[in-house]
């Protein structure tokens, strides 16, 4: 390693994940760690500080004001600092409490950071949590798998019986809908201002929200999606995943439209917002990764048998057949054709026609 971005002669040597060392003219920034025997790290491994002795016997890490001490990592740990206090003997039992605190953002505004109380036993079978204490949306979460789960808050109530294949009832006051699943996501029925849904997978599904719509019939035979959020209006219809795809993206502000059709692996046709068009036959990767410019630039020339492009603004057109075995271009009053990879070439403009046969040039002026 070289100099630090902070300046100064700070140097690092790492043999990941066995050896870590940093030297600096400032003694408080020096550290050395040799895994698993002994070590002290600073601003490494996504932590402010890390200290360990005979890992996994003892490990201490600091992040912000939170200190976590692990004994026989990761089974037993104690956490404290930044209003948090807790412990766990994973996976058997654990609890944690956080006080309501405040934080100041970059604008100098003070906001409330909610507290919580969390408890688990025989992870992941039993949880009893209260989240968002001190805020306007306190959430109570209770989990006793596989028999019962519930999430109750100011804006949402959701209860499940026989999770994950049983019955779930949800009332979302904020999104303004009520939903019943048995089980989710195979069988879903919802109604309300914020969402309507009827789904029995894989036979049919109709789901609508104020900005989105998602339908299918005999999945994956037919699939339809639409998102309307000004200035974007996007809809796509697919048959058998990528076998056939029809995509339309409208800009409701500029009143332009992108239209794309894919028939895998036969062809891809596209018209962009400037009315420029492109047709390609064959199209092997483009339907699987639509909109990927690297695929079009690097791989398409390898397997495309026919390509045609049209520039709506200039009127220019080009065609290529069998890797330029035959190629033609039309730009304004100029036309160019070539065949057999350039052995035959023809260029025509308003006053003359140029020929090149086996690289021998001929020119004919019009009117002669």
C-alpha cells in the first residue's frame, strides 16, 4: 500500500486474510494483526476498530459508538454503547434494548432515532420485537414458527397462521388496501384504493396499484406489466419468458416513444425516442439482456445474419447480409453497395458512379 488519502506517510501491508499491518508517523494509527492469534485493526473490515485474541475465542469490534464483544464467535456476544445494550447466546436466546436517541443531519436539523426492544429464542423460531419506540409508527413483531406470526403498527396489521404455507391477513392503512393470502404468493386476493389483486398461481393473476399493473395467464405462457409514473409510461408483454417480448416506453412530457420487439432467437427490432430504427436477424443474447449496449457492440456482429438501420433525422439507411457479404448504405444523394467482402463495390451520387471490381476502379460521369 502507498500513501493515505489523508496525506502523510501511512503504509499498509496485507496478506488477506492472515496478516494486516499499518505504519504511520502518528502512533495511534499503527496496528498489526495476525489471524487467528492476535490483532488490532483500525478502519478495516467495515469497522472503526477490531481487536481479537485467539479467534474465535475473543473478538471486539467498534462501529460508531457501538461496541460488540464476542466470546467464542459467533455464539456469545455482548453489545453496548450509542444507547444500545444487549446480549445473545446464539442460536438459543438473546435480547437487545435501544433507547430513543436523536441525530443531527448535514443541514443541522435534529431528528428522532427510534428505540427498540428485541428478544429471540431458538433462532429463527421465536421472536418478540418492538421497533420504532418514540416515533409515530411503533411496530410490534411476534414470530412463533411455524404456527403464528404478526406485525402490528400504526399503519399496518399483518397476521399469518401456519407460516409460510398457511393463511395471511393484511390491512395496510397507509397504502389503503386489505389482502388475504393462502399461501402467499401463490393465492392472493386484495381490494382497496391502493391495491387490487386476484391471483391463483400458475393459472392467472391480476394485480393493480395506482402506478403499476401486473397480469399473467397460465404462467409463464403470458405475462403483462405496466408502470405509469410521469413522465414514464412503460408496458411490456411477454410470451414464455423471452420467446416473444413487446416493450413500449412513452415519455408523456416530450411525447416520444421507444418500441422494441424480440422474437428469440430469430430477431430484434427497435425504434428509439428519436424514431431511429434497427432490425437484426439472428438475435441470441439481445432478448435475454435487453438494452445492453455491450452485447450489441461486441457479440451481435458474430451471429447476426442480417442487420438494417435507419436514421430518421438524416434519412441514412444501411443493410448488412451475412457478415457484410453484401452491404448497402444510403446517405442523402449518395448510395454505396459492396459484395463479396469488398471485391465488388459501387458508389453513386448525383453526378457520377464509381465501380471497384477486384479492387480495379472505374468511374462513369452522368450525362456522358
